[in-house]
């Protein structure tokens, strides 16, 4: 979090939406990293990009609730909430059983309590002692939730302070390069333009889901209540909206029909495509 200390200081002082947005962008690689470690069987209408979207909802919750004054690093604080948001969303969509969600939520809550009390990520032995179970029992719980408390989340014993975990020292190959981050920033502009082309109801579903009524992300159940539909229907509407966005942006970025020439989205995506081409490796010529 050290490299983002200035952003956190600004956000704690005035809760400015633009600073919040910058923090979200900074930590999206963390979401992808966490989601990449969750081996989940997905429902047929949910793909991996949807899971990242669910994780971003958890990230937003974590950013809104994090207080650097407590002395806890943001990454372990957010890890539990990102995973929890994914699990809750899959439960709403019928992707996980109620018992699996309850057991995984129980484990996550206990780990979060230990983390808050210790000021660091708890070691597996500490989790076992707090839960009053065996190591085998903990392994079974973590396997049900498809997490890796025993391996990647284990604190490195030879690091002073014990705040570094194995996952923190692994190369994050999913993280963006500076060039990719610049393209992503431009793509965000394309996304805003694509949102304007969505039907009003689908646009409202996304607004409620990712920002809620008061600027905080909502669960699918809350979105369903606001719309007067079932959670499954809200999930379908959200998935349909994401599908439309993906199709529209892919058409624009690939130069295929479907996006009106001269429109805001067409102009933005041309800029993105130009940056993509500029950052792509150039082929070497034979004999050169």
C-alpha cells in the first residue's frame, strides 16, 4: 500500500469520488490475482470476466471500509471481502450451495477477526487454534471454498514483522504493464460511451450493482429488491448487460460493424486501437 499512501490520505480526508476511482483502478490487478486463485465451477451463464466484476464489487466495499489508521495493510484486508463478494454473487446466481457458502463465510469471518486482532495475516496454526479444529478440518474447509490458506496465504516466518505472505512475493503475471495500463485507461472511456447505448433498465441494474443508491456497491439481492424482481432475474439482467457491453466494445475495437461511425464510442475506440498498435511488439524482418 506504500505506493498508494498519498491516494489513501486524500481519500480518508475528503472521500472524493475521483480519488476513490483512482484507488479502484490501482487495485484491479489485486482482484484479478485473487480471482485467479479461486478454482470455481461456474454456472453456464457466468464467465471468468463476470467473476472479476463480482470481485471488483468486493474491492469497492473494502475501499469504502478501510482505515489505514488501524495499522493493517490493505491487500489482506481486501482479500477476504473480494472473495466474499464473489462467493455471495455465485450463491445468488445458483453457482454454489447454501451450505458451502455458509461454511466458507464462517471461515472468512474468523480469519478476518484474527487478522484484525493480530494486525497481520494469521498463520494456519493460529486459524486452527481459533476454530478448534484439526489441520485436516481446515484443509477440508479451504478446499470447499477453493482457497489456499495453507499455501499461498501462509506468512513467511523468516520475514521480520510477519506481514508478508507467500502470494505477495510471487510474480503477478496477470498484472498490467505500463503500456497495458494506459490502454486500459482509454478503454474505460470506451466503456463509458458503451454504457450510454444500453437499455435504461440494464443500465440501472449495473448502476445499482456497482454503485448502489449511495455510491456503494450492492448485492444482487438488493438490486432485485430495488427492481421488484427475483435475485436470479437480477443476475440475468446484469449478465445480459455485461454481454451487450462486451459485444459492443469488441465490435468497436475490432473495427467490425455495430458501432455508428463518428459516435463517441467509435472515436474513443479508435484511440484505444491506435495505442494498442503502438504498444504491440513489432515483427522482425527476415534478413534484418
